[in-house]
C-alpha cells in the first residue's frame, strides 16, 4: 500500500510515475491533476478524498473515496474554515469526531468548522475521525496558515497628515483582525505612534506629523490579541507634503523696509488644516521673535541686500522652516540723468534717498550719504556733477559712486551708477576783436561751450610771421555763448591773426578759422560785467559767479553786492523802511567767485556783480534767489534749542555778532526780536 499526503501540487510526482504499479494507493491530499497515474495496472485500487474522485478516475478504473474527508474553505493568517464531506455511497461509515490540537471541534450553525486561534505561517493538522466496518480510522487535513500580507499605498499627503491606503487585503477579515501601521524614524521604530486602519475605507490616517518629512511606516496586524509586524518588503517610507511658501495665494505679508531695518508687521502661516506647530519663530539677523509677538523691527541690516528670513516652526522635538519670499532692504535709490549737455561738457543730475528724506524714528533706519565721487574724483555738490574738458562728438561714461554711513556710524556702504552719453558737435567762430587801447585787444568768439568750461582760449601771431613761429596763447571765459579774452602788449605797427581754440582735458585742440585785425585801430570801451545764474543755494549760504572783462580803463575793484528782498523778507520788512544797503563781497579774476554766507533760511535775496574802473561803478545783471527752510529739507524730529542765527541793524545790514545799540535779532525758530546791546 502506498499513502501520499502531499497537497496541491500536480508535479509532486513525474508524469506516469506509477506506470505498471500494481496494488493499493491512498491519496489523502489534493492535486491539480492525476496525470502521474497514467499506465497504472488496472487491478490497482486508488483511494482519494471525495472531491478528487472524478479527477483520479481519468487515469484509473478503480477509484474509491474516503467515507469522510475535510475540505478547506478559507485559511487566513489566524484562522481556518473547513467542511467535513461524506461519501454517500459509504453507508456503513460514521463520523465520530473532528480533532484539532487534542480538542474536539463542533460544527458552526452552517455546518462548517472554524478555528480562530491560529498563528501565521504555521503548519496545522485536523483529524477527521470516522468508523467503518467496526474499525476507527483517521483522515488528516493538513494546511499552513499564510503570512498576514497586505500592501500600503499613499492616498493623500498633507502638511501634518498622511492617508495610507491598505491594498491586497483579501486574507484579512475586517470583523476579525485589527490592522494598521507603526510610524517612526528608521532609527526609532514607532516613535510617532500606532495608527489603526479604518476598516470601512481601508484607509490608515497618520496624523500629528510635520511638513516635508519622511517617515518609516511598518504595517502590523493583530491576530487573536497578538500583534505581528509584516515582513520587510511591506515596510516603506512615506512623506508629508511640503508647506507652501508664506505669502502665496492664502496669506498676506505685511512688512516695511529701510536701509538698515525691516519691520515685519505680520503674515499668515500656511494652513491646510492638518499641521499645528507648537511655536513659530521669526529669525532675522540672528534675532528671534515669536510670530505671536509681531510687529517687530530688526535693525543692523545693509542697504540693497537680501534679508534672510528664517520662519522656524517647532513641534515637539521636530523643527523646520517655512519658505519665505525674498525681500531686500531699500537701496540708496540712486539715479543719474542728463540735466544739460553740450559739446565739451555735461551736467548730470544726481538723486538718492538717505536719512535726509526721513524724520522721527524712520530717520534712524536710514544710511546717510556722506561722499559722492565721479570717476574717482570727490564732488562738492551732491545734487549734480558737471563734467568738463570732454572732446566734442565723443562717447563718454561717468561712474558715480555714492558712499554712505550707517545710523550708528559703524558701517559704510557704497553703490555705483554708470551713465553713458555722447557730446554734441562744437560750434566755435572767432569774431572781429575790439581794440580798447593801443596795443591791446578784446578777443571774442561765439560758441556753444558751457560757461564753466576752462579750456577755451585764443591764439594770435603776427600776420606775416613764418608758419614755424608758434602763436601766443591765452585762456578766456565764456558768458552767454560768447568767449572773451584780453590780449595785451601787441605791436601796433603789425597786423595780427587771431583764432579761438578749445583744448580738451586729453590735450586735443579744436580751432576756429583765423581772423586778421589791426591793434592800432582802437576805440574807447567800457568794462563788461555779468552775473551768472545761481545754482548752488543752501539754507545759510550761496555760491555766486561773475564775469568781468576790462575795457579801456584799468579795473580798481570788482566783486558782488547782495541784499535781502525788502518786500519779501517777512521777518525784516516791518523794520526796514526801504531797500537795505547792499553788503559787498570782493573778488578777483575774469570769472570771479564768492560765497555769500550767514544767510537767513527761508528768505529771498538779490545779488549782482560789479566792477569799478576810473572811479565809475558798472553792474552786471541782478539775480534773485531764495534760501530754503531748514525744516523743509531735513524734517526736524526733535525740538532743537532756540538760538540767535543773525543780527541786523536798522538799515538791514547783517552781522555775525550783535552791534552796540538797537539790533534786530533773528532766532532759529523764525521769531524776531528788537534788542539793545550796550557793550
């Protein structure tokens, strides 16, 4: 007799493995087919369980069934359900009992048997006991419980939550087992907790997490009160969603920047309803402030620089950062534009923003521009720069550097601005000179050169001088499109050639045509005097320029007269009956300059140039200007002490110190007082 208990495999035996076999064979298991019985001796008897009888009969003529046998209905990791079948033709057999692990099993109400106390991946045997022909027999039903296998797949990820879908769960009975996942780090299993799956949705919701972090997820199943971690292939990492950038479509950032400071007034935090940090810190320049304590101002920053925002969240032992948009501190707001352009010069207008444009607390957040250079040369004026000595019709670039100092004076900052421009064509035509006296000449040329250009002049030489003889040369001044120069010591018995020239800073000459004149053909000429327009005015002083050309008589004095407007100087008009006597500043040179000091802020003045020749005074044009208010320029943030800023006598003449007798005292707050000094 041959007895086989192999279960479920047709290839347990080779094809025709029992060819020629003669005898009885008992198969207690199940097979996909019985092809291995091909060629068995027809006198042999094959005994199988009832459900296998038809399959075995295809290869053997004598097949019979066990009277009773067991058939598996369902085998899970912790349970088994089976039925006990009966061959109706075996009428003499009777089922005695079903034994499992030494205990008799009773059928359920549906006639099936079930055991729910098994352990995964374990071999078991059920004994089907029956009696037949006075003897007791046992037919085993063998099986192995499987692993509790199921898959994990990310369904949705949020900032503080992951929903994990449970897949391939056919072996798990939802009404029998608990299953879910343990979540932790790779080095600390389950440190974030245990999460039980929702059996109806087959979803495991893992919450109380933090954004943009990977978590090690291990599936588990609870079978009959015992937890089992699933094999390694089922363990994997899942990640929460990255938080959106602050200031996106769901939040607004409210902040203000200066040169050295930023005030963060508030902003909304990213919120998808799943992440709730314990604390949020705003860190800028090493200073931490709680989000709940905003608004706050951070100082000590650098102009025109990226502000490094660190929006740090903390939750338990976890810490991370929200992404924040890029902001920069204010730059100096520099701009360079063309104010005037000529053939040899250009005036560039300069603009910038510094502490002088602010008042109060904001003034303390702004750098102060204390130096401006053009192509490396420091400028006296900060509102414009005039470039002279250029070649006509040339391409030029000015590099303006603005240098500033921090509010505390400890830091410096500089910014460059380049400006490129092309000069115009030069116009230069020599006019017939005037001869004011024997052997002298006033050379003149019409030109489009700026009146601040110093490279304009004249060359002259005798009419009959050889070409190799170098001409005489002298520089001239320009006023209102006319260049003029005074030539002395000419020989009256010779004719002279005269031409105008312009010499650039690079040393290149540009000439007009020659003209010929007779230095003996003289006439009487009065001196020429002009007052240039005023373009450098402050609250307390102004720079003025004048033009003087000697006539036939020698000049004994020259300079400027200036006085306050009698009808517009609000603080003095009630004390001055008529136009006050002019104050005088003496100067020298064909182009003379002077600084009018100790002017009254917020007042209007007149100024004119003069020249005295042979006892006669000649005047140039009268130019008017107004000094600005100090408060209008700087914005006084704190009340300053009231002090005297000027003293006037009853005629309107100004003094730096009080004079004996009645004085009109003007104070820094604009008030005026009559006061007698007896010293």
